C-alpha cells in the first residue's frame, strides 16, 4: 500500500498542466497575431484539429499538449493582458 501512496504523492507533486479556458487560448493566439492555420501548421495538424483544441472540444495528445501549453505560457508572459484570469497568469 505504501508504494501506491508514494505513486499518488508523486503525481500530486507534479506541476499542473491545465490549459487555460478556451476564451483565453483564443485571446492569447490573437494577441500574437497568428491565425489558427499558422499554429496548426507549426504543430503539423489540420486547422480543424487545432480549432477543437482552442475551443475546448478536444484535448491534444500528450506530446502536442505539452508543446501547446508551452506556447500558451510563452504567450501569457509576452501578452499578460490577454492572459488575465487564466491559470497561466496566476502561475506566472
């Protein structure tokens, strides 16, 4: 049982990787001056796949989610006004 609790404790100690709300995601992208097509192309996905990530209809797979979170964090640092009210703004 101790191993299980240690595993749970390790999971709890990991930093949160929650994406901000869809509205904030879109505000950050727009603040950067990029289109959905621009971002989708950089991620190697169709624009519709990115649209679903941005509007919260689906979540990117782990590799893309980590990269998308990094992009959003970068934008939040660069455009703090657009990040208002997001988890990223509060964590930064």
